[in-house]
C-alpha cells in the first residue's frame, strides 16, 4: 500500500479499540493535511466492531487488516513493511491532534536528512484548565548515566504543567522520542529492525531510538508541533505488571545496546539500585510491585541470551545529551522535580 504523491503514512495500530477510534480518529482525519499524509489504521485482528466502524464512519481512512493480534511491536513492524512511504508516524489510538500538527514534523525531516526520527510536544489529553505534559515522552526523552529514562517535563512520576518553558528555538537533540507519536524515516525503521517484539510493551521505542543513534542519525523534539495523549489506558502506573515490564525491559535495553564489558558493570550498579527499589516497595507494603522486581531480574537472567553477540562497540551513555546526570540522586536526594 502506498501513494507516490504522499510521503507520510500516519499509522494507527488498533486491536478491539472501537471506543478509542470513535473518540480520537475524527481529530486525526480532520486535522492531518491530506496533501502530505495518508491516515492508515492497521487492525491487529480485532473481534469487535472496529472494521465495521471504519468502513461506515471513516470510508476515506485506509485500512490494513492483519490476520491476527501480533501485539504492539510486531503489529507496527508488519504495517510499516506493508506500506511504502518515505516517512511513517506511529500514532497511538488514544492520541488527539490539532490542526497543523504534521507539517512541522514533515518539513523538519525533509530539511534535515541527518535526523532519523522526531516527536512533537506531547501533552496530557484531559479537561483540566492547566495543560500538563504527558508521561510517555513529554517534551523529549533522555537517559541518565545509569540508563534511567526521564523527559523534559517529566522526571519519574512528577509531571510538569506546560507553561511554554520548552518552547521556542530550534528543535533539540534528544536520546529517545515518544512511541505515542513517533515520526521516523521508514527505511531507517526497517534497517534498525523495527520495534523489538520481545519487549512486549514499555521502552520498546527507547530501544529503537538507541539503535537509530547507533546507525548515525539524530533524534529531535519539534516543539512547534503538539499532540494530546490519553495514556495509561492499558496498564495504570500502580499495576505490578507495569512495574515488571519497566524493570525487565530497562535491563534488556542496557544489556542489548551497551558494549558487553561496560554493560556488565552498569548492570551490577543497576542491581543495587533495583534492590533499593525492592525494599522501598516492601516498606510501603506494595507487595505486588516488590515481587515484580524479583521476577523482572529472574526473567532478565533467563532471557538475555537472545541478545548475546549483538552488543555495539560504542557507549552512547558517555556521549549523548542528558547522560551526565544521575537522575536518582537528583530526584530522591536533591529534590529536583523538574528538568
């Protein structure tokens, strides 16, 4: 599926998400410039009324029908392979976009071939008077010296209100871009291997961005574009399953993308930090989260072999912006709650 006259595919992955499609797809259809981009829904083998809804209410939206539910990562990988556009925007099904959102991203990528991926400003989609940054990307993502993710606008669970503090100026270099609204050169996405399906959920976009950097490309946050993300619909922050995935996948991320010797040293330090997290969960009677930390480390040890032999020679945690910070000390000891 392709359109030679258009360079951008806005791909929304859907699985039994008719309710979200009714709520969020209208803004995408209405506010995405049809001269630049096609809106495509890749359906992951839904059994609800999603396909009927798309045929009846959104006849102009292109639909890819996958045979079964391949999950988030593999569903997107298959959808990108089935299309043939210069750029792909991976757009979560719970994202609302305003008019003119795609043009700044597209124009910047066209003018800067050294950029492999970018993201807009990501805000929380809610009815409050004060706009808040959204947890999963905010105004651009970073990793600290020990591989902990944080953002401009969000450190751990503290999310800043958007007062324009990160607006203005040229798009900035970031380590990772949000997977909720991720624009990427399609050819780079495929050469990097796409999203790692072994992650299942959480941090798979950070892993992809790390590999894009290793290919020699930059990743940018383009604040002249914005989007609004519901977020947290599948797993709330307090869910032990989310704790498990975050801890396990962060270990995968480091083992896979760091030089082997340096990665082993860093993973030893991370075990110490994660042990502290375990005791914090115990002290606050969060038994499910405490068990999740143990299970995450056990599964990491039994599953990490799949990444043996692919480690790079370059340690990006020594060179990328933001990696000079120790976000744990900044947050818990120095009380720094803002970027």
